């Protein structure tokens, strides 16, 4: 097997699995119980939570543990729900009140963000042909009613990295402009950092975000666990009521094994991200060179200067990507046509539509994403197999 879909899922590392196992068996205690063994489990949970928070330059008290990125995104958007009811979101904005708050989201956002946005009046921010945010369009749409802007750190289909610090600066200027007009309505910046967590240096202060979504499943951690960073002056509402865990925002017995595994995965990343970026850049270039030998010239997508180093989204116009991935699977190579959630619905990618691809180009597009299972040898083999399959499809279509 040559696995080239790490953007969809990553294998749990042996080190991560080993760190989790005791909390399924010997140390199985409920961390909310009063006796000593349970208190020791609580201490491990809290220390793991601190590790996760430290990775992004935050404190454990700023994190809410969730079941993954989708729940974290939904929880982040409750900041708008609160404001809709007239609840003050920032402690200093005691007079802030809006009847009809508005949301801005990047048009290439993950489905979970777009679905959360649909709960409120919202507009999408345009992107250019590489998937990079159109900053003038953001500025144009920043009306006084906007209380939340959501822009992913890195796109899950193109790998395009967004300039969050620049976006944050624009929102800072918007806040000052509102104050000059006597408007105390706050504006928050949320980002889903799931896709870029393993390869980018993430610090919430440098990025200037108020809310940040994290996902263990993208960093060789366990599926079913994520986190939402929320700055101390942001007020959220629980998606459901429970036993008061996670500051009353996420009821239910804590997922101790998952959080321990997440922390272990991030600890492993801390000292290896630079080396991994260098490795993937080299492997992607090798793969790109091989694909350029195809009979049909490939079109590489995304932003060349601002793209995750492990991404190689590519289009073979006129060919059927679905046929290609099935033929590749027969030969032991696994790639995708885009986000797994969209592919499962049989829908064309909204991300590829947003960057201006034609239906024919979208139909011929593949998402190739490298990861821990890849090396020089299997990437060389994958390049040869993909090229051969593409050439076979070219001959079938064009004779």
C-alpha cells in the first residue's frame, strides 16, 4: 500500500497508542470521582491538556476538549448565538448589543464551518485562483453587524496557507473604526487549524485569533478528539447540557485516553516539524517531476509560495479522476478527489469551484497529500504508477 491521503486521516503512531493504553485498562477511573486513583487520572488529563495548549502558546484554561474539529467549529460559532441574544461577549464591551449579527466565512472553508455559518446571516469571502483570501473583499464586507470572521489556517483540499496575522490586523483596524463611531460591537476571528497543525508553527498571539480549532486525527493522534481554543474574554454557549465538565461547555465524562494521545502526538511533533517540512518538500518535488512526464500536462493547484509542504493537488483536464483513483487502488495507491466528507456525498468540490475551475477540470482533479507513511522509495513508485494510469486513461479517452 502507498497511502497518499494524509489530509483525510493519519495513522496513530506506536508512541501515541502506547501512551493511551493504560487509560483504557489499569487507569480507567473517572477523573471526576473523589478517590485517589481518580485524582491521579485527573492530574494526567490536566497535564496533557496543558501540553496541547502550550503547543499553540496558550493555557490549559483556554481550551475546551471536544470530539473533534467539527464539534469545535460548531462550539466556536456559539459566540454569535450568545450575541444574538444580547449577551455581552467581551467583558469590557458592557454596552454591546446587536439584534441581527452577521458572519463572514471564506468560501473555501470546510463543510463543518459552512454548515455552522448557515445558522446565522452570513456572507462568503472570495478567494483568488490559488485559494488565497481576497483581502479587499474581506474589507468590503466588514459591516458593523459582523461579529465573527472564520478563515482556516490551511485549506484541506489545496493546502493553501492563509495570512491570518494580516487578517487579524484588518479586524483590529475595524474594531478601532467602530469605537471611533461609538459602536462597541466586538468582532472575533476564528480559524480551523486542523490541517496545518502538524507542519506550521502555530501561536495564537502571533496569529491574532480569538478562537482556534484543533484536531488530533490530523497529527497521528487518535480520532474522536479535538479542542477549541477560546481567548479568556470570549463567551461561548454549550451545544448540549451535561455534568458541567470543561467549564460547563462540554458535558460528559472526559476522554482521558484521547487527550493523553493528542498531547503525546503534539510532543512528538514539537522537535520534528522543520525536518518534516524539508522532507515533504523534497518528496513532493520528486512526485511532481514524475507526473509532468504524463501524456496530458498536469495542472498543479494551490498557491506555490504559500502551501503546506505535504500537499500536491493536481488536475488532469479531460480525464475522470474517479476512474483514476479506482485504477490506482487496484495497484495499491490511495489518493482522493478532495475532502472525504464531500466525496462521500458524490458532490463536486465547492473549493475547486471557488478557485474558478471548470466542471471538466474539477472532474479531473486529485488531492495528493503526503505524510509519515511516505518515503523516497514509495513516492518514486507512486509517481510511476500514477503516470502510467493517467496515460492509460489518456489513451482511452483520446485514442
